C-alpha cells in the first residue's frame, strides 16, 4: 500500500534526526509514512551496515513508519546521476507519496550538500519512463 508521506535522506539516521518527530505525529494522525534511505550506511564510523539496518528497523518501529527501504547507492557516492535518479524514481512510482520530505542540507556535510543539489526534481521523476 502506498505511503502518504515519504521522507528521503542520504543516510539511515538522517530522517530520524531531521524530521522523525513530524513522521511520528503524522502516523499518530493516521497517515501512512515512509522513509527512503539512499545508502546502506556501509561507511559508518560507529558500526557496520548491518548495525545501521538494525537501528533503522528499531527507529521505524518507534516512529510508527509503515514502510522503509534503503537503496544500494554506495555510501559517500550520493551523486546526481541518471542511474541514481532512476532508483529514486522507481520508489516514487511504487509508493506514490502525496508529500515528499527532502533535505535542505547543511554546507558542512558534503554528502547532504550533494543531495540538496538534486533540488526537488525527484517529485517529478516518478512520471519518467525508463
């Protein structure tokens, strides 16, 4: 079942830190919420990708998220490429969110800054054809 609200971020803990409270509040109001992590977190300095997966599952339960998925974009390589845009577009086509929460980024985190440079184009990618 598609989600009403989808939060998209580079790393598995980014959504929790930036809009976790919003997702919890929306879930409590009856909206189906989801999280799309672009990476698996394999370059994390405090644990492995498996550790990040367990933490993400715990966080999804706590935030009452209906759907969560991590793409296979290499950690540290979140770049605005055709291939990466298609990966996001496939999820948007599948989930059909009415609201997309997208990071604005901070200049001191390079990967988030690169993601911010994608602008809001993912909202339109869902209608692209491969």
